[in-house]
C-alpha cells in the first residue's frame, strides 16, 4: 500500500496488476489532490513500458506558413489571408532551412505544421516533402496535422485517404498529433468551430494507420474543458489504438494564454500539468510513449514530469514558433547536450531517436 493513498487503493491494485482503468477511475484520479501517489502510480506504468529510458530527438520545427482561415481562440500564431504579419516560406527557403539545420545541428527529424493557407495546394506539399527527402533520404519527415489534411483534402477535392497516400509516396514518414485539442463537441464549438471535428480527426488518423503511417496524438488542456472531458478524450484515443495500434506517443499540451483571444481565462499551473501527465499515463495503457513538450511547461517542470509517467521530452524543437507566439519564454534552440544533461540529472538514461523510436545515429 502506498502511504496516504487509501482513497485510491483499489486503483493502485489495478495498476499493479495491469488491469485497464475505467472512465470512473480516470475521474477519481483527477479529483485526487494526492499528487505524490499519482506520480508513483504513473511511474509504475512508465517503468513497465520503458524502464528508465527517456527519449528525445534533434528536430527542426518548420512552421511553413501562419496564414490560416480557421479562427481558433487559443491560437496566437495564425494570421488571416491578407492580414499584416502573414508569411509563407517558398520551397527554396524550406529546402535551405533544412539543409542548414542538418549541417549546423545534425538534426534527424523535421516536424512540419502550419496554417490552413488557401493559396497552398497539393503540389506545394508534395514538392516540399520531395525536396526535403532529396537533401537526406534518411531524415524522418513528420508533417501536417489531421486538421491540415482535412483542409487540404477539401480544397483539393480529394479524400483524406487520397491526400495521405500521395504524401506518403512523396516521402512522408508520419504525422504529428496536433488539431485534436479536446474532442468534446461542447468545447470545440466554442474554441475551434472552423477546425476538423473530433470524428474527422480520429478517422484521418485511422486512415493514416491503415496506410502504414504512424502518428502522435495530443490534448490541449487548461482552458474551458472539464476533467470528465479530458478523460473522454484520452479514452477515445485508447479505443482507436486498440483498433489500429498506430499511435507512437501521446502529448498533453498545456494551454499558453498570452496573445490569444482566450488569454483572460489564464493558464494551468504546474500541479495541473503533473496531474494531467500522470492520469494520461495511467489511462492510456496501449500507447507506448508519453511525451512532455518542454516548450509549453518549461524545462524545470519537464524534468519533474519524468516522475509522473513521461518517458519522452520531445526534441530540441529548433525554431518552434506556434507555442512561442502564444507567450512561451522557453529556449528556441536547445542543444542536444543540454537536453541530455536535463535527462541525466533527473536520474534517467537519455536515448536519441526519431519519431519512429528507432535508436538514431546523428545525421552527418
């Protein structure tokens, strides 16, 4: 028995026995303020899945355009078509940025997300991936959220399956997990009414998995969602993973309020951050990795999160813009050496991988 956790003793027994937790269990975990016990329970699962290893990548964030027709209340990155401050990288600029990142930082992955830009069609995205692949055939290309895939499919008069198939043939390796936000219809109507629906997001990831593209999943928390809606979100992901086994990792994203239309509601604190990581690890028993984006919670709390179920600190996140535009003051060019030191100081073993979780050699 864990000291002081009598109200959670039955859940503790389930965790030790590897028994799947229920919706009601998830709500009870969120209602508990025994943070130490939540961390202890989540650490049991983390060690069972990944030992003391903590994964990271050396990755370039490529936010190729901030022009976007969607109006998400939590976003400080997007600019409407024709609005001041909007930008779009040319294909030549993208190729040069990737080339420089390989030469300077020896990246092993490119992470590509941007706005719903009505001026960019399939040709742009296909050539983008082809040009990156030409630079280095081994580099891992993780590109375009389900929201972007849906927008591109509608504008191109194609199905999401056709879009994903074309992108894969061009060289796409996998998809990021963005655009999920919170699956609750109540919340989506208020904060992202122009974006892909929860059902569409899940279906696009189902299709990606069927095509052999492995993906991530996210949850944006700390705004107007309830604890029950967080649990529902994770369990919908768990259900799809039971079917497809296509998710590599789950990434809870803490809402950053500054410069966004929802700024007045504030942000989640560190207590909530750690609780979300722990409960997510305990509920999401079939997704192998739980990732903390240190750009949203800061480097110090990311270290602590390694004791709350997290086994992946993401990447060096070179040149990330979306979260920083929303007020994050974390570094934009974290070195490999610094990231490894943070992991070792937390008592864990750093393990360099790309988003496939294959042990990676640094790109020369």
